[in-house]
């Protein structure tokens, strides 16, 4: 299946290669570089590139291209999914996934990759098993400079019926935290009406419990969830029949559930944006004015508001004054960014000023789109509520915590 | 850069050869220097040995030749370094061995030459470690061995794989499956032997192996579809518990399999598909219901046999559906393509939601999913229509995603949603991303051609775009307008005029060329303007681009033919200019045109037809999706994405005309003699969450009525079979899950109550032995006849737990013995022996009884099933108007169905009139639970009593079975709820087996409770009696005196239930129950504790 993997940085250097079968010459990447050149932007490089003898499948994350080389028919998503799993694993091991970090930890990287595939077919991809096989780097190990990170224990997890959980977990403080995080994806049109809005939610968990706890999590209003996808640990049948999440959790951090609240339900939009962006044909100055205000916030404060907008090519510079927060405009990329912070309903934040346009050029006929980021703590905008969390199979009393948060996902305002 | 390619320190030892090579020769694996051939070779046949030894001298050179050479930068050999690896391999420490092997694998996988380590590995690893007691070491050894890409070891590898394929550990077997493609790529001549191994591993029942072996199957022998038959149902049933990567491979293979084995579920709908025009405009649901199509379908129906979906086909669809909820995009896509290619039209819709969900994922995932959605949305547009808005484009999407979304939006556009779609397109046209704008304009063009109603609107919109400031937008619009106008040129003289005016401003060559072509083609619609345009073009001819020049010549020629009076001179001028053009194409074209249109002495023959040549009516170009017909590639495949056959692509076969024999998938019940240890061992490796048996799916009469099929959503269709006898596997699980939860909530209060009640009854419920005997006799003979009709289904059932239990003729006599010996205050309610589970008639069983009673018991006082609870009331005589009904759990296997709990029902008539026609009325049972009714009791005279036996399959849950008890005149609603201890049957086990099984059922499958035994309850037999009263378990011999062990299996799923009681003389005791069925375990602990502490 997967023959080789090349890691390529944004300047086009292959800084790591790994082969699971025979060695494929790195010159195969030339086809990739060609495509990269043609695409102008990194995100437009086609994920699948055919070459005369191989196929290159790539993902782009953290400014690194992960290019897999395959030789025969294989579902492309299989490879893409695997590559993303590799990136997730690196992140899990090293905290961040970047070129310097990968270079610093090249030993662990190789050891991990070796375990993840056998002859090109995925072998151990669960983080819990991998960590049992290959210990993540710690400061102590770096100091001692051990030559290998291969675990001393035999990886019994691979044999387990619960492959995602390692055995013999022990904690002095038993805790289980669940974060319900919802993101609003929305497109708001010029006049402020919603074109499409949906809520994408996830429940991320951090479970540190001794032994083999069996958890059930129930919701007050499970019918809200229109479409769900589960971590493999969740018992599907139980969800089907009772709408209860019943599972033996992996140890540590994991995503328990992702869900979707459909566009059919009315989605509350917690912010509005008033905008007045105008270019005039005659003058080389344009007017720019944005005000952000709260709407349907269920009494919560909107924080972490950031407004970004890609200005038209014709805009040379902007001179703006914000009523609060800071703003930047990059004249090269034409990216305007305004870090607003909290919204105070009494005094709405605004950003006003002028844009200087290229003299003589006709006015740009497109208006920029405004992208919005924000956070609302202690609120799940869909109204989803966790009813209770119960633990079976273990005697102790765990500490349980649930947090709600709403964020802007792909939130766009067209102007 | 190089630095990063090699692992530093211990991990990478650059594979040196040369210096070390000579020494290595001495250590050739076959020589085995440390005296005598290693035991491992003893398995070899003499010929094979010779074969192995022959090339021994060449081992090293050949190895170095074949093995991939080390990279230049790393060729400094460091043979010393390898010594420590060898040393590590020789140690007794598991971890060191493991580490050494991992390092070697790491080297090999990077293509480093590890051939000098070859002897050490083979000697130390293959020979010793392949027989290591630790399964992980065995697995690693095989992984190392199979990664050595040296042809010399092919026979060794082959043997090792064969060995590992029948290893005890599923993990080792998985590794064997992984090794198969490696060996195949090394030496494809081994194919036949490898296929044998694959066949063997395909029969494996563990989830761990399933994915890997199917992967090996796909790489080695994807054409051997016949190997799948016997394993098809098992694979379907295991699927949900296989790891994600394996799921993808299995689903993809099963899609192909299903295409060869089942009939097309869309047979009856194919008429609709033949009418693409209709399919395009109306959504499918409407159509299926539409009166016209119904007529068509019914008209066609008599000609064909009504379509009935193969239950195995249904099984596949049902078992893959939950995987749409997987977190892995690859799995979701795999299921989606399976449904697209295999499901009846009405059911395909379920995949849309999951696919739309994937659009939230990484952009690469979006890219692949959108490609597939684009293809699907052409064939099945209705499916994605509700999700139209999910395909709306954001300015932050990468261009390639935008263009794909646009494709989908265009495919989804229809008469009703086109206004919204066009409004959305209008926004896109103002985007900064010009490639995207151009694609949008083309999309508008396609909408206009597809949807007649909006053609004019679109055209007007495009014409408005002609005044756009951006030239690219204008140019693209011109090109699209040109195509649209070709469809109905007559009505659009105005637009052509408008376009003609644009020639002054627009500079994009393609657009200019398009305008000129339009004017030339439709010059009769713009008779005044056309010559003027030609005049202007003639003026600027030399400055034009080539493509424009060609169209100027074209225009000139056409005008000359239609309006030679005004344009003759102009044409000649243009042709003269062209004659001296720098581009030879243009010079050629000019010469050609001149000869054609201008009559001359020689060329007269052609010029007479010039008008026909130039002004022939030309068909309008068809604007269609580039994704049309791409579904002849299996969706989700690489080939589909590239729209070209990739290497190794397996064609998706067409549905067969006639269904191949479905019986090939039947699995025979293995013979009793085959119940070896291995069978038992596998028991433990049962899937974790799914406990579905390999039962055949429901026989569904799907699709014979397309209307009802489309009306009922997929959920109901999957349930529709649940009432039928053989469809338990799915609903059963659900039921059980349901049972668990409700039980765990209620059990606290309820089980207590129940126990109290039971205990009271115990005292009463005695002395009905003879009557029950009679009853069971009659019932079992009747169920016997029932059975014959069921035999086929019985055969199909591959996983009945019974086949794993040892013949119970052994346990039956013992049970008998004990119950007579051990019970002081109770006699068993029935003296009927436990009949063997195989179909043995009751009379034979009674014969056996005599035999076994005289036989000396094999293991005295080990097994002690007793009747559990005494009589319980089913119907009080007051409520029953004189009819009193009690029931007992007889603890005998129910002869009709081994999964059923046998319940003895005792009727007594205390009224004055005879009660006639006693039978069970239509039971209303929760899904999964089934009842085998007792034969009708014709008449019960006053004062008389009778006993009947009925079987209830509780599906391993303590759910209530509700049914009606009917007499000729009355109906009584009654219910039976089993105590948890009655849901199991004892099994015989040795102490070692017990310990082994217990070791496998740890973790959450183990429930422990501490208790203090009261003084009254410290003697051996009281404890045994109390436990066996509560639960139908068999005693297991035990070495230590303070421990009691009991074992049983649940009736429905055959899961083991192991109970251990560790009682100290002081009275402190610990009770442990090990069972996969946690709920049963928990409840059992409670019941037993209560019984013991009372």
C-alpha cells in the first residue's frame, strides 16, 4: 500500500524520508514540485498526483507537505486519513509538529513511523498503543541521552480487546473532563441575513482514571444531534437504542464524539457585523467602517473577537482607528486583521477610516469578505446539555468536569 | 540533509558488507555452527532440506546482490556494531530481544542492507523466537524474518508463515497475514501455497486477523472470489469490530464480491434510469411515486421474476450502515461507495449526511469526498438536494475545493432551487479568485442548458457580465454565451449585436474569436453589422492573435458566401493579408479558403458546395459535467479520482443476470469431534462489542414493491425482518443493550424483590416431577417436527455456542447423580435427563438416561445443576377464573432450540367446567425475544392438572416475555421474567481451563464483591447448593478447599460465565464473576451474594 513517505517543507526541501518497502528515489518528488509550482498556493496543490510509475498523495499541515508514494490502486482517503493520523501522532508526541521539532526528534519519528506501518499497511495507529511501544521524549530521557525510546514493557495493548486503552493505568487523582465545543459555520449576506448556518460540535475528553472504568454519558436533549461520529470506543448499539454514550475511555486526551446540528434547525447567531465599505470611481480613497455587536448571546460575553478580511488587490494602504483593540494591515498580502477582544454591549467596538487605492486604477468591483472569530465561554449555542456521567466497573469516585464553549468556525460575512 | 536520513546511534547501523561478509559466511543459517541442526529444521522434509542446503555457499553474495544496496554516504561498514545486536538476540531478556529486532526491522524498512545480520536473525530469531512462549516475540520474529528481502530465505519464510498461521495467538496470525504480501512480492511463484495460507486465515474468527488477511487476499489473489463464500457472513458480522484500516479493505472487497453474487436491487427501477431526461428533472422520490413511472414498472414487472433481495446482501448492507458513523473518513467513504454500488435506490440516501459531514474535515479529505459526491450527484441528485447549502462556497476555501463545490452545486441545480443557486453564483462572480469566477460562469452556462426555464435569465445575466470591468469575466461570458446562443440563435439577434459592439473593447483573444465566429455563423441575423465588423477586423488584422485571425478568415468566407456584394473586396483584402502572415496555419487556411470560395477555373467543383461546407447547421455543444459516467469506476478508488485505471485496479463487475447459487455461503456445523482446544480458545477472542451471531439475515421481500420501499425509510426496512425467526442477530443486540441499561438502573430495587419472592416459592415448588416429564415429552416431540422445517436455518447458523460445549452426554449423568446426592431439602422437579443438544429424540434421551445412571460418573460432585427457583405464579386461579398457572425453570436444554430457556408451565383447573383449547396467543415480544409455544392442550377437566414445556429465548437479558394465554373463551395476559441465573447452562471444565478462561476475562469483564458468610452457610454443600440454586452453573473441580468454582454459558450468545467464591474459614469471602456480559455478571453477583448472606 504505502510505499514511502517524504516530508517536504515550504521551501521545497525534502527533510525526511521513510521507506517501508524498497527505496523509492526522491526524484519522484520532482513531479510534486512541478505541481506545487503550478498551484501557486500550497493549499491548491492537488492531493493526488499521478506520475508514470507512482502516485503521490499528500496532505499539507503545519507548513509541511507529507507526501506518500504508492504504486497500486488504494482508496485515496485511506492514505490521506493515515497521513493525517501521522501528523496527529507527531503532535501528540512532541506537542507541536514542525520541521525543527521533527528534526530534533528524528529517532522517535522513525521508530513511530516504523510501528505505524508494516510493509505499507497500517499496524499500530492508536496513540495509546504507540506510546506503550515507543516512549514519547521527556526531558529526563533527553538529558540521559538514551539511544532508543523503545519501551521496556511488551506492548500488550496490541492484544487487548480494548485496543485504545492501555492496561494497568493508575492515577492518584482520578479525573474525567469533558469539553463540549461548538463551532458555528455561517455565511451572512450583505444585508445581515443568514444564508446558511450550521453547528458543528465536538466533545473532547481528558480522562485520567485508574483501571478499566466503563463510563456512560447522557444528554438532556440528545435528539438535537443530527449526525454524529464516534471514537471507536463508543458502543454504537447503545447510542442507537437509548441515545446514551457508553464507552471504556482511552487513557488521556481523545475526541469522544463529533456531531452536527443541521441547518434545518434555526441556529442562533451570536454576533452581528455592521459594515460600510465603499470605493468610489473618482477618488483614490475608499471608506471603511465596521462595527461588531452582540446578538442572541444568551447573556454571555463574547470574547476573543478577531476580525480578518482579505482586501482587494487595489488597496494600497489603510489608515484606520479602532475604538478598542489593535489592528494591522499587511500591504503585501492585503490582509487586514483586527484583534477586538471582548465585546462590551454598552460600547460597541468599531474600526473606521480610509483606504488608499492605486491611483488611476478603476475601483475594485468586489467587496472583501469579513471573517470573524470569537469565543463564548460556558455556552453551547445549540442548547446541548450533558445530563450525567456515570462510572461503572471501578470503585473509586472520580472527579468529573464538564465545560461548554461556543466558537466561530467558518464564519463569514459577505459585504 | 543526509544526516536526517540515517538514524543516529544504536538505531541505525548502516548495513555494512564487505569486511564482515567473509565471517558471516561461516555463520550461514543453514550450517548452524552451534552443533547440530536447530530443532526448527526438524520440521522440514528431506527434499526441502536439500533445497535449503544446496545454495548455502551463495548465501552471502546472493544476498548482497539482491538486497538493496546501502546509500553511498552510509557505506562505511561497522560490523562491530552488529555484534551487540546479535548479543541482544541471544539474551534471555524479552525486552532486549524485542528491541534488537525492532532495530533490525527499522534498518530493513529503510532499504538498508541487513544481510550480514541475516544468519543471526534466522538463527536466533526465527529458530528460537518463533517458538518463544511470548506471542509478541513470536510475532516480532516473524515480522523481522519476513522483512528480509533476500530470496534465499523464501522457503524458510514460507514455513514460518505456515507455522504462524496456525499459531494460538491471533496477534501472531495477524503478523502471518502481513507477511504474506511480503513473501509474494519476493517470489510470486509461491502464490499457490500462499493462497492456501490465505484460505486458512480467512477462516479465522478474530477481528484482529480479518483486516490483515483480506488485505493479503487483495494483494495476492483478488480474483479468487470463491475463497470468500464460506467466510462472507463471518466477515460481515465481524466488520464492526475490525480496526479502521481493515474495515476499509474488507468493505471494498465485499463490494466487489456482492457485485458478482447478488442480483441488482435496482432491476425494477432500471426503467426509470433508462429515461435520463426524466431522471434529471424530477427528484427520484417523486418519480418512484409518480403515477407514470409506477405504470411503467408494473408493466415491466410481469415479464420478470419479482426481485427478492438475498438475505446475505441485506446482511452486508445492514452491518455496514453503522460504520457511516465512524470517525475515519476512509471508512465512511468505503461504506458510502458500498451503498452507492449495492443498495436499492431508496436506501442510498443514508450516505448523504455522512458524506456532507466529511466536508468539515481537512481540505484533502474534502477534495476526495467532493469528487465522489460530484459523480454521485449526477446519478442520484435527490440524495444531496437537502444539503445544497452545505456546498456553498466560502471565500477562504482553496480554489480546487471551490471548483469542485461549484460542480456539485451545478449538478444539484433544478427547476425549484435554481433561483437560489443563481443568486449564490452571482456572489461568486464578484470573487477575487479569477479562476473561480471563470468556473462560475461556465457553471451558469451549464445550468442554462440543463434547465430550460432559466435559460433566458442566465443568458441575460451573462450578457450583463459583458459590461464587467474584468476582462477575464467578460471573455469567459462571451465563450459561454456563444455556446448558449447556438442552441437557439434565432431569438437572440440583439445579443449578437451587443457582442459585435464589444469587439472594440474586448482584448481577450478567445472572446474575440468567439464573437467573430458567432457573427459569421449567424450573419443572416445581423446582416447590417456583420460587414462592418469585418471591415474593422480587416483594419486591425495584422495586430490580432492567431486564433482571432483564423476567425476573421472564417467570418470573411461566410460573409462572402452570403453577402458577396458588400464584402467581396474586404474578403479579398483579408485573404491577401493572411497569405503573407507569419504563421503557416493562417497562410494555409487563407489559401484553402480562397480556393474554396472564390470560383476559379480549376477548383469549380468544390466551390459549388462551399456554402454547404461553411454554413452547414452545426449541433450545439453539449455542456456536461466532467464527472458524467465516472461511476463505472468503483467510487472512492484512486482510479475514480484520476478518471483512469490505476495499476492494480480491480474492475467493479456488472451485476449478474442470474444470481449464482446462494448456498455456497452456507457454513456447515462442524462435527463434534472437531471441538478441539483451538475451538475453545477462540471463544475468548470474540468481538468485544458486537456479539452478533453469525446468523443469516432476514429474508426480506424487499423491493418487490418499490413504493412501500421508498416510503419506509431505511430504518424500518432494516427492522422489517425482525419478526422472522432467523433474524435475531441484529435486533438481539439492540435488545440486549437496552436490557442492560434498564436492568442496571432497576436491578437494585427489583432484583431484591424478586429474590425474596423466589425464595418463598422454592419451598412450595416441589414434587411435580412426574407431571412435568409427561409435558416435556409431548412438547419436545412436537417441536421435533417443527425442527425439520428449520433445519436449513440451523445449518446456516455457524456460531451456535453448542458446538463448543463438549458433548453434554457427559454432563447429563453427572448432573443427575449430583442432584440426587447433594440436595437435601429439595428434589429436582423433573427427573428427565439433560438431553444432548444435537437432535436426539426425547425417547432416545430417556433411553440414555437408563444407561448413564448405571454408568459410574466421571467426575463426581463437580457439576451440580439443580432446578433453580421453585414454582412461580403465572396466573392466579381467581384471575384465571379457575385456571391456575404456575411455571418453573426446568434447567433442561430446550430441545427445539438450544438458545431457549425451557420453562415448564403447570396448569390446574379448579373450576367446575373443563377448560378447552389452551394455547399461547400471539405474543407481543420485544425484538429479539422469541417464544416456542407449547402444543395446544385440548382439554383440561375440572380438578385436573397438566404440564407443558415452552421455550423462551431471552437473548441473555432479563427482559419480560409477555404473551397471551388463550382458552377457547378467554385470553389472559401473562408475563415471565427470568432470574438472571436461569439464562445460562452449565459447562464442564477442568481447573486449568477455568483458570485460562478466567485469565482472559479480566478487566471490565470481572466483577468482584466482598461478603461475609453467615455461620449457617459455611459448609461445602450448602454453599454449592445455594449458588446452584441461584444460577444454573456447573461446578468446576478445585484444588484448594476454600475455593468454589462454577462455570456456565449464557444460552443465547454462549458467553462464558465463570464464578469463583473464595471463602475463608472466618466467614470472610470474596465472590468473583467473570463474564463478557457485564450486566449478567453484575446481576449474578448481586443474586449470589444475597443468597449466600441470607
